[in-house]
C-alpha cells in the first residue's frame, strides 16, 4: 500500500477541523469588534464553508484538472448528495422569495462557468469571476441590509453566545485553522493524485468524485445538522451560497495561480450536469417552496446515476 494514500482520510479530517476552527475564530473575532451578525453570516460563514475548496485549489497548481473537477464535482455533490441526505431526514421547506437573489445568482454562476469554459480559465477569466463575487456580495448587502427579516435570516446562522473566546484565542484558532487547511489540502491532494495513478484513472475523475466529496464535507454536515434542527432555510442557503462561492471564488483563485484547461468532456458533460442539477434545485424551491420526499429521491437518484455513468464511461473523465 502506498503510504501517501493515508493523506486522503487524514486530509479530510484536517480540512474539516481546519474550516471549523477558522470559522469559529473569525466569527468570534468579528463579534469582539462589534461586527453585525448579518455581515458575519453574509461573509465569514459563506467563505468558511468553501475554505477547503479554496485551499485545495491553491495547492493543486501542478494538477489543474483537480481544480476544475473539484469545483464541478463539489457543486454536483452539494445538491445531489448533501441536500438529498438532508431532505431524506426531514422534508425541507424553503420559501423562494427571501432567497431569490441567491437562487438567481447560483444559476448565473453555473451558466457563466459554461460560457467562460470554452476558452479555459486564465487570469482574465479568473479576475472576472472574483469581480462577479464581489458584485454579488454588494448587491445582497444593499438589498438585504434594508430588510429586517432577511437580516435576521442571515444572522440566525451566527450562533451568538454570551461569552466569546478572547481575542488571542480567536487569532490562535484562525492561524491553527489555516495551517490545518493548508496541510490537510496538501495531504489530501497528494493522496488523491497517487490514487489516480494507482487506479490508472485521470486526475479529473478523482477531482470529480474523491476530492469533491471530501471538500464538500462542511456543506454536507451543515445541511444535515440544519435539517435535524428544522432550520430548513439554512440547509438550502448553505448549498446555494457554496455553489456561488465555488464558481466565482474557488475557480477564480485557482485560475489566478495557474491556467485551468477545460476538456471537452467537462465542457459538454460535467458542467451541463452541474447546470441541470442546479436547475432542478431552482425549480423545486421556485414552484414547491422546498424539497419534498419525491424531489429528494430525484436529487439522490440523479447523483447516483451520474456516478454510474462516470464508472461505465471512463472516457468522460479524460
């Protein structure tokens, strides 16, 4: 057994705790400095859940196929697997009106990936993606900061406590989280590349399945726990926000560091699957105000069929 393969489980654990410590430290530090819970919910928690994907992009400059595979695969897994499991626990009720901006931005982000993907993701495309994220955050802040209900919706994601960690402890947690994220991503990516070579499959396939599921653990855990607690809006908003950040920020950061080529299979199969499953989520929330048992079955079945197709037609991952 190649010992570097142990980097996969070790990396997953480090990525999970690294993102958890980073978010908790940053959240408490922001509360110390009287930052609005609304702003924390809009920025810190949204960035935090995508931190594993971002750091994985940073350490994958030698294997750009893993970057694009991670983004596309994570988005597909987030909707099909994470939301599917959450809805299996309890049907999700989520009104479309309060999150219509985010839902529309999600669809815009995945379609934009397809359009820009025809030329690959170089520095110009990547700068454009990061600018799109900043515009999205500004629009959400402008619209929702004037609405008390939507402020409370974002703020509800911030577990404000009577006592927060001291500032030195917050800073230590942030630093420790970043260190864990970096080395976790390094071990995880190295193990994944070794697994690809051992199995004789492409790095794109490993990125679409292994890396994607591994880096999606924070979103999966948040959505499942939110479903357990009956916080349905949070379960959906977490996945929608993660999809937006993956397309705009994770891919943008990766493209700033290295040119990311897009294969024909990614362009004509994987990205369209990502768009299709995102559209399913959009339509479910738009017309049903949530995800019921039948819709849940459709999401999970879609993800299973996607994995089966990948196994049966390996040429789609070349």
